[in-house]
């Protein structure tokens, strides 16, 4: 296919090029540009709205992440090779048997975007009676958490290296998680990038559907404008109830990371949000 005149291989460029056109011509140019970009192989890992739930009417897959390049250290690579087959679960488009996965019946907590896994490992080590499912697509982070699992001898952690939206929609059943952790997601500082933020109403509604009554959703961020959006979005979800008047104190289970501690010493703020799933009222017995 010929290159579309005036359209560069990025969403921002071709959107700017077609905005002045009337609606019919704009739609035609956008569809042609998308086809041209896809055929050139430029639409690979950075879709326009990575951090949103799939919209049925959207012609493209929208992911909950951005895959970024990173270097694997030898320890991470070794952990990935040796421990990956045991602790990294394959994605399957069908509900997980959590009892068989962990070999026991225990409360389960989902963490989305665990980064390098330090906090995840510390929490799992401090709470051996709880099982943790960490979702992360960044391979060095997966290797780092696997290394922590080996160093600490953890048995209550499993990893899914896949899009969290797919995991929530296809692998986790309703009311199967005692809690969900989302710590320091990408704040996407620029206004035009706010649509890429992870905490949006559709995702929060999906998370709420996977939490058991009385379970919790715990988010944390060091970017105040994002904290304000999180508070607004989570407060609007009818299934969730805030445990605090606004922001919560850092729960004891969330460790203070080196990055966070350094920021606090410089006067930077950190905002925790802790919401619980409302317990439905019990029906009167006759």
C-alpha cells in the first residue's frame, strides 16, 4: 500500500493532519492512515491508549501497559530460567483453578504492575498465609521478582507476564480476590496522556467485580494530580467504600521503598487510597 500523503507513522501526526477536514473525509483519511501504519509495522507496543479497558467499538487492541525495553542482569536471567517454569503461569483464556495453582485454599491478592518486585516479595514474606498473583509485562522485573522468590524461599507468589485486563476478564472469576494492589502506576503527567492512566472507571468497575465482599482495593501514587483522579474515580464506583476521609494512611503491609523514602526526605508526598468492597446486606430469614 502506498504511503498516505501528509501522514507520519504516529497517531499524533496523522490526527493533527486530518482534524481540519470535514467528518467524512476525516474518517476516511484516518482509516487509510491506520492501515498504512499497521502495514509498515509501526503499531507494535505503543497503542494510543495503553491504560484503558478494551472498548468493543474500538478497531484496535487497547492494553493496560506499555512494554519498555530493559536489560536483564545475569541473576535475573538465571532466575527466569530456573524458577520461571514453576512460578510464572502461562496465560490461558479460561478461569484459573486457584486451589490447584497454589496447592491450598487461602486468601488471594492480585498486584498489577509490580515493577522490580521488591515490595511484592516483602509483602509475601510478611504474609505467608496469603497467596499473591503479580501481573507484570516488563521481563527484567519478572526476573527480579523471581530472584527475590528464590532468595527468600517464597512459595506463595505466582506471576503472570501478560496484560492485566486480559487476566482480569478471562482468568479471574468474580469475587475471587481478597484484595488488589496497584502501587505507583505510571502517572502520565501530560494532559493529553491522561487517557493512558491505568485508574479509569471501566477498570475500577472490573476490579470491583473480582474482589470478594469485604475485600479491598489499595492504590498508591507519588503524583498528587493522579491521586486526585484516583480518589474521584474510586469514589464514584458504587461497589467501593472509602475507608478514610479522603486519603488513607499507609497500611502496615505496604513497605516503604527506597525510591519512596528518598522522595519523602526531599519533601515529596505519597498518597494511599484504600477502598473496600461493600458487603451486601443480608436477606432476612423467614
